[in-house]
């Protein structure tokens, strides 16, 4: 941080030297940090507490901070009796396919709009922007009818993973942020590669993709989180209860299962995306900085 950046703060350097102001700032920063920590970790810790508590504790003392007896067997019971493992596998399959389709569409679409720049690029870009203003529920019926009766082929992909994978590719926001990242890359690299005889495919794989790891991490996180928590469309597109993901199965299981086992299933559903963020945190933060989402 340079001197100019310090001068733009809410508190000047002169005021910072005062003992009262300095301690007030530290107290405010500590309070905000604690509030952020509680807002982020609070729901996760509360879910873990519910997953390890006896059902009677949840019914009699729902606000109890610590279970009367820690029951680790709740996790194994949820895994076996509620078949959480099967639904988790279904979730991984659906999320993996949705991630791959979203990444493919976002990368190739942004490459075409930012690097190749066809004549009709502005029209396509405007159409993509327009889709951001259309709520997903508005097109739900039309999308379901399309899945039941595919154009040209006349086939149906309902009750298959493709019914979730293919619609996931129509995610305009991922295309826009990836295009913004590609626009920031130096065009001299593209021109030099084209002078050396590189075509669009080589330009995409050997020039653009190696420099796009930060934004690929951001788009991957957005795609995984969006697909992992998606409830409405998987419930509509996949009517077979044995093939549904965790987000759809847990509300149905909550009607008949023990409450602590259902919360244990919720804890299992929380852990994978949390670990994914922790592993790729550095790349995600770098990608957000490059795309300008922080401002």
C-alpha cells in the first residue's frame, strides 16, 4: 500500500496516531471480524452440532449449544439407512457433468466473442446479456418440454443426467466474466501467434487456456456451487427418486427419517464444496481480482 492509498482512507495517519482512535479502530475491526466469522462458520458448526446430537435434544432443547451426548453413529446411520452415499454419488455425477458443460460453453463462447470477434459478435453478446434478465422459473416449462421432445431428433433425455448437464451450459454470467478476462489479455500475443501460423484451435489451447487458470478456477467454483445446491430443475427433470441428488433427496427423506440423521446428511452435503473452496482458494481469489468482481 503506497502513501496515496493511505491518504484515501476514512481515518488519516494523524488520527491513527491517537490512542483513542487507534483502539477504536482495533475494536471495530475485531468486532467485524468476529461477526464475519460467526456468519460464515456459525451455520456449519450448528449443522455439525445437530448432526451429532440425539433427536431428543433437538426436540426438547433446539437452542442447546452442545449436545448432551455426542453420537458419531448418526453419520454412519445416515450413510447406510438413508443411503446418503448413493445420493452423494448422484450429486457428484450431476455436478461433474454440469461443470464440464458450463466450462466448455463459457470458454469457447468467450473465446469467440473476445478473441475471434465475428461480425455478429455484438448481437450474440447482447442476446447473452438479455438472458440475465429472464428468471429461470419463467423458462422452466419450455425447458422441460424441450427435454421431453428434443428438436430435430424427437428423442427424450428426461430422467437422464443429460437433462441436467445440457441446460447447465446456458449460463450467461460465466460467459460474461470469462470474456471480460480474455479482453484483459494482451492482444499482441494473439497477433504474434497468428503470424506464426496458429489457427483458432491452437490459439485457444496453447495461448489462451494456459493463461486462464485463475478465471477457470472462478468459473469452476461458480459452476460447482450452482449445480451442487440446485433443487428445482433436478427435481423436475429427474423423477426417479433413486437417481436424484442430495439437494432433492434430503427434503423428501426429512418426512420420515430421524431429524439428527437428516441433519447428518446435510453436513455430508456441505463438506465437499467447502473443501473444494479451501483447496482452490488462492486461484479463486486471483481470478476474482482479474475479472474486477471485487469492485
